[in-house]
């Protein structure tokens, strides 16, 4: 009897071992290699590409966990895309400004960057920069006519309109996807919390802006959840006394007001925001964000003009370096 049991055991043993080895090999199968990504970006690169969070398969992760992650994720409500329109122009600090912006935007989910150069063609510097920025983006250009390039005149009118036109064209044939538009000048500073706030914009939302209008901040005054006035030190007569960085507009509103644009004719500096907002909303309709407009989440920083007084005219550096 004993010998029969022994012989059965030895016949089954190799099979048991094979099954154990196969199970082990399967769970240790390495994860598929990650697609090549820009060296500093956890996100998929590409113009207009959907944003893919990096699959993390770090050493701390057990094989069982990895298997679990192959299961269908629970359906998530679609996150509205934030479209950030940034006018930009060539100057010594341009790449530094764009780098700071990209470092912020890269941390915001579902953000599409519309970068509009004030130029007759797309520059190599900006093209190269965007290609490595690791952000879904669109690169446009339109020059400001010479006659409007004067101190005291509004800036970036044509560039913001080019961004609006692109957005409208992109969505002309489909039902509007949930989206939010925001004008993100290249010299401001943006907190990540700002994007959480603006993402829930239904029509037009507003919030305070720091370091603007000759004050530490400007803000919409809110009573019972409604904007009733403006805390500002500069031209309080503006219908919407707010900086370009102080509001966001839903894509739906942009599409249902196809004629709303920034205007050159009759527009004074500081009135562009009011002239635009008047075309799409009323003060009563505004949605206050940032805890009823009591938190500063964006700053109108303005970068100091750099001192290049010691740039050499002769005996230049032996290498050509992009700054
Ligand atoms: C203020 C507001 O914050 C701006 O939104 C507004 O456009 C501007 O005034 C105005 O006067 O029109 P400010 O800091 O004085 O901003 O303006 P900039 O930051 O110098 O320019 C606003 C945006 O336009 C920036 O993104 C800048 O790169 C771009 N810009 C400026 C151009 O594309 N071309 C130019 O010639 C100048
Ligand atoms: Mn600025």
C-alpha cells in the first residue's frame, strides 16, 4: 500500500512542479515596456493627443497589484478639458517664461495648451520647446500689425482671437465636449488649485488676481454667492474690473457666441477684459470661485526686463547657445 502511494506521489510531483512554475512565471511577467517619453515628462507627448498618465510599475508594487490594474477601471465622469490660450512674443526671457508655464501645466490633468506666437511664422525656439514640453498643445502664430505695437495700446488682441478661432473651428462639427477656456499670459504665476477651481465653470467664472491694478490684489466682491461689485484701485468704472487672468469661460459659451472676440477698434488697455466679457455674459451671471473670491490663486507677476548691457558686440562666445 505504502509503495503504491509513493509511486503515485512521484508520478504527480513533476506535474505539480510544472504547474507551480507556470503560475510563478505568469505573475512575474514583466510589464510591457513604456512607450518612449520626453525625459522629464510623465505624460504622453503630442499635439492634441489625449493625456495619458504614466503607468507606475515601481519596485514597491507587487505582481498581484499589477494584475489587478489590468481589470476595467470604474467609469469616470469625463473631466472637462481646460484650454489655456497663451499669447507669447520673442524676447530674452521668453523661454524662461514658457518653461515656468509648462512646469505648471504639466501637472494639470486634461489641459490643452494653445500657444500663439506674435510673429509672422512659428519660431524654431518655440517649436523645439513645445515638442519637448510633454503637453497636449497647439502652436499657432499671428503677427500684431506694426501700427498696434505701441506703448499704451492693448496687447495680444490678434493672438487671443487666433486661439478663439482655432477652438471654434475644432469644435464646429461635433457636439461640444465639456471644456473650459482660460487666457494664460506667459508672465503670470498660476497655482495648481486655480485649475481645480476653474474646471467646474458652467458659463463664466471669476476669482481674485494678485499683484495687479496697483494693489496687492483685485477681486470681485461677492454677496450671497453673487458678484455685486469689484475691489480695485484702478478704473473702478470698468464694467468688469478684472484682469485677463481672473476669469474662465466654458467652451459651450464660446461656441454659442461665435462673434465674441477681442476688438482693436475703440479698445483701451485694461478694457479688453470688459469688452470681451460684455459680449458673453452679465455681472449677475458670474460664478465666483476661490472661496467666494477670497483666495488669491494667480498672480500678475510681470517679469523684469533683463539687463543685457554687457552683451559683447565683438569676441562673441565660441558656441551658439539658445537661452
Ligand atoms: C496686462 C494684462 O494682464 C494683459 O492680459 C493685457 O493683454 C495687457 O495688460 C494689455 O495691456 O493688453 P501686462 O503684464 O501689461 O498685462 O502685458 P504683457 O504680459 O506684457 O502681455 C500680455 C500677453 O501678451 C503676454 O502673454 C505676452 O507674452 C503677450 N504679448 C505681449 C504679445 O504676444 N505681444 C506683445 O507685443 C506683447
Ligand atoms: Mn503680463
